[in-house]
C-alpha cells in the first residue's frame, strides 16, 4: 500500500499538479504562522482567543486552579497554555468559546443579535451616523471586511438570540456572527459561575483573582494601535488602530467622537460614558461664554465702581485688627486691590449668571435624556431591562438555599429576606455616618489652623506675608485642605467593605450602592471647607470688646475688610485647579510611567529586537489593568466638577471655563488611556449612566439653594441694594446707578472706641451694622441691619421659587423621548412582529414543499 501511495503521488507531481500541491501546503501553513505572530489565535491558527487568564507556576493554589480549569472544560470552553517569553514562571491560559457554547449562553444571557435588515425610518439613524462618517478622513479607507467584519453599518432589527429560531437570524459566518466584545462577555459570564471547590461560596473567577490563584484576567486587544502605513491610504489594520487614529490621537481633539466604534470595541457602558462626557463638554460652551462675559463685565466696569473707589480713597478710616496679637491696625485703603478683585466676581451680572446656570443645569439634564434615548435606540438598548442583567455570583452563592419565582421570567432565583437586608443597610449607613463625621472633624481642624496661624503670619519677618497675613492664611489652609482630601481617599476600602456587606443582587445594584457611598464622602470631603467659608466664616465673631472665642482662647476668624467673597474665590479656584491637575496626572501620567518602566526593563533584558516579537497576550499583560471599580473614577471626577461648576458658580463665574478647558483635554486623555495604556476592559451593557443621573439632579437642586445664599449672604449685593433704595442719595426716587452708592462704605462700617486714658480715646471701624458705644444700647443692631436681613430672606425665597418654577416649566416642556423616535419605535415594533410571522410562514412553506417533494419521489419508487 505504501509503494502504491508513493507511486500515485509521483504521478500527480509529474502531471503538473506540483504547483497546486505547493500552494495548498503554503496556504495551510500561512494562516497559522500569521495568526501566531499577532497572538490573537491558538497555535492551530483557527480558534480565536476570547479571554486570557494569567498565573504563576510557583503559586501554591495549584489544586484550586486545576479544579477550576477542569470545570471550564466541562462547560465546553477550549483551553491552551503558553509560557511567557520574559518569565517562564508566568503561564498564560488562552480560552476559546466554540459556536455551540456561544449559542447556548447567548440565549441564557438574552444577547440581542440581528435578524432582518431595516427598510423603514432610516433617515434619523443615517443623520446620527453621519457624525461618525464625518469623523473619518475624507479619502475612502480601504477596509478589509474579513479583518474588520463589524465595521460596516449594521442597519438590522435585533432580537434576543434563540437556538430554536436560529433560522431567523442573519448568519453569514459563524466565526464573526458574535463580535469579539460579545464573545469575551459570554466567556466572562461562564468564568464567574464555575466552581473551584465544593461549597456555596467557592465559585467564580473574582474570588480566584482576590486570593491570588490567578494574577490577571482580560480580553485581548485586537492588535497594535500603531502602524507604519497611513490610515488614509492603506486603511485601518484593526479596530484598535482605527480608534487610535480617529479618536485617541491628540491631533483630532476638535472632531466628533466615533461613538458607534467605541461601543463596538469597549461595550455600551463605556460608550455611554463618552457620549455623556461629550454632551456635557458641548453644553459647557454657552456656560463658559456667559461666565467669561460676567468676568469681563466686571473688568470693564471696574473704574466706574463707586464702592471700590470709596475703599481706595478711605485713607483716614482705621480698621480694627483682625487678630488679638501681632495684627496691626490697618487703613481701609490698604484693601483697595482686594475690593477691585471682588468686583470682578461680585457685580451686577452675578445674579443673572446664577439664574442662567440653574436653568442651564436643567436644560443640560433634560436634553441629555433625549440624547440618551436616541443612543439607546441606535444601540438596541430600549428593551434592555434589569431583569436581563446577570445576578452576582456572590449573591447566588450566599442565598442559594432561599429561592423564589421570578415574576417576569417564571424561573426560580435566590432572594434576600427583608429583615436581613434592613439589618445590613443599617450597619452600612452607620459606617457612612461615621466616616462623614471624620471629614467634618478634619474641617474643624482646618478652622483651628486658620484661627491660630493668622497671628503667626501677622508677625512674620517677611513684609509681603506680614502685610497679607489673611490671604496667606487662606492660601495655605486651602493647600492643607487639599492634602487632607487626598489622604482621606482611603475611605474607598471602607465603602467597598460596606457595599459587599449589603450583598447587592446585581452588578448595577452593587455599583449604585458603592457609587452613592463614595460620592457622599467625596462630596463632603471636597466641599465642606467651601461651605464653611461661604456661610460661616465671619458670621459669628461677635464685635470688638466682646469677641466670640474658640475654647475660650482663640478668637474666631473674621472676613477681610473687602468681604468674604475673595476667600471663597480663592478656595474654589485653588481646589478646582489642583484637583483637575492631580486627576489628569494620575489618570495618564501614572500608567505612562508604569508602562515605560516595564518596556525599559524588557529592553534591558531582551534587547531592542525582542519588544516587537511578543504575542498580543504578553503585550496586553504588560499594560495597566483598568480600575477595579470600572468607570467610577471617571464619572466621579466629572460629577464633582459639575458640582463646582454649578453649586458656587455665583462666587466664581470662571468655573465653567476652567471645566470646559479641562474636559477638552479629558476626552482625548481618557480615549488615549483606554486605547493605548490600559488592558482591554470587559464589554458591559447599560442603557443609561445609572445612579449618576439622580446625583446630577440632586446637585442641580442644591445649586439653586446655595447660589441663592451666596448672593444673599456671602456677597454684598443685597446690602448695596438696600442702601441704594433706602438709605442712599437716591432713596425714595426709584433710581439706580453708581451715584446712588455714594457713602455706602461709610454706612456699612460701625464705630468702636478704645480708651487709652480717661481723656484720650481712639475711634476704629469694623464691618457690621451696630449702634455706636454712646447709644442707649451700645453695639446693638441698627435698623439698617434688620432691613438688610429681611431683604436677604426675601431674596432667597423669591430667587428659589422663581428658579424652581423655571426649572419645572423647562422639564415639562421638553419631553424625555423625541416624537419622531417614539413613532419609529412603535412602527418598528409592528414591523418586527410582521417579519417574525412572515419568516415563520416562509419556513413552514419550505418544509411543506420538501415533504411534498420527498413524498412524490417516494411514490415513484414504490412498486
């Protein structure tokens, strides 16, 4: 038989089939070699790697891994192991999900897949996708459909995948029917439910990662993000390369984001984050423009401000010292510069800007709901509900013995008893309250620092600091407060412990609970000192001769003679700039330094040639892992910035401009980080931004209240208004203007007499509305004080009611769902039912024809 075989082989080669045989051999070898070099396939070059697990051979948890991997194979996943090229102790476990496993779990997870191409109501979708097309270079790109199969526009109706109705779905190629993000999500779902030991809690990949059995677990990037060839001439090599050139590159900062491609590569949750961030940044443009206009209005009217003129000319008014020791008596004219700076932020346009920002916050949220609805429709998230979300493995393991019927699916599921849930929530709330008290104690420490150091700076040997002791105290206190804010971020571990103690049912519930705890703490941590300066600084100090003291020792701090608003501006400006700069460094600088150091060590050990020969799993392993809490840090940074932009914006109109400049950088910084510096995160689904929207609404309501109090209490807007219409030269005439403010500074200062001898006394002034010492009630409140207080209370009530009415009116007038989108959704629901019926009818007709054909042939063959 062997001689006959070689004889036939020789004859085939001799007859001219040598070329065909050689081509066949090379075609079989070329694909595996190519796929092995890019590190995206198994050694056979056919099975695509859907997930990577990493462990060390020296790790003692060998038995758990063996049981876990044996159960993985039992679930149908294919596995292949590879040693690291840089460290033989590191083992990479490559996982591949065959078609049968993908179909089974896609049905269990309700993965929506395309089943019929759309033919109606496409104009809106094309309009939406034109932004993505406009984002790409004008020259047509040469895209390989086999390399980038899901880059084409997918105008198809989708439905939850079902193996029984598989004939309804559009399947051109089973290898590309489920995209890479969906495949990795299915594999991760399996890994989270595989046991590694016997026991109700011995389940899931997360526990193996936490106890050190595995070092890392991640899906692979789709190749390198760099290429020697230009994307305009040769096209994109993979989705990652396309994202880098058209989204993460710093040279395209002014272009639209390709949100559909972001969603395909990173999943809906990350895609929604960047959609929200882009929408928020775009909405900041009008707010930044108006805020800059308010600031420029203060600059242009500075020379015409009667109040600052009187302060600068008051060389004969001696003010009381701001501390007991070392603080000298100062002339009111010494605070001329501070009075002018205060006018830049506290002028006639401030009230208008506060109302505008309150309305802006409402418009931003209402139009985001409409934008989110369009995105949810385009990404097939309209019908995605929480009931389709996976139950956390920890919840399943904890309450596996207690089951109830799901009222929607009709299937048994674990549940948590009401008493157990309440007890856990009480313990969690107690922990939150304790940590917030720690933050308030830290703020109290800052207050003591300000009280003590103002005297120290007043006795400083440098004249610059000695003459500006109060500004130096405020500046150093803000810097120390920022350091305390950074140190108290250790609350993250406490919040994680409390959230796990509550045992949330789903991942979204876990994220919402953890997010709420962290936001409450971070918000109090970041804004408590700002609230103190805005509403408490200088309000309860008493008066000369009867000052209120802290622990009967330290005199409470007073405002600057030009007012407390300058302190609030410094607090907001310094904290906002330092916080954003620190966040940008930690988000990009830290992973850049870490990755650079890793590449440097590899070059030293393996030379410059080895760095390009690593497979993809090794390259991704050397990147930085994504934060364990997902997008929490990114959202938290922007939400806190939104609070700074709205809550105290009346005191700092330049906050929206600073936020806009930061966000323009933030979008590309986050994009660059996701594409180049981080391992590829697991693609997750979400239909909105979760609990963050409710937090945004709460901040919008709080901003109305705080801005009303800032204008009425912190600024001098109300006292000036009362003086102009009641006590000034224009009182009773109904006029307004700078001439009506003549004498305001003198009217806002009270007199204090200090006896030097029986016959000699000195007269000093201080900011307050009190009677002189020779009046029947020495240092009692004047009638002007009560008029100002009544005007302040009236302004707060009118301002809040007016702005809240406008907000509710805007919310009522702007529907959450655009009318054309609602009509298209109803129309498509009807069309889907019709197409399902037609597809089923077509299938039955084909089966009937086949039966008739088989029956006819059978009748002809019957004798």
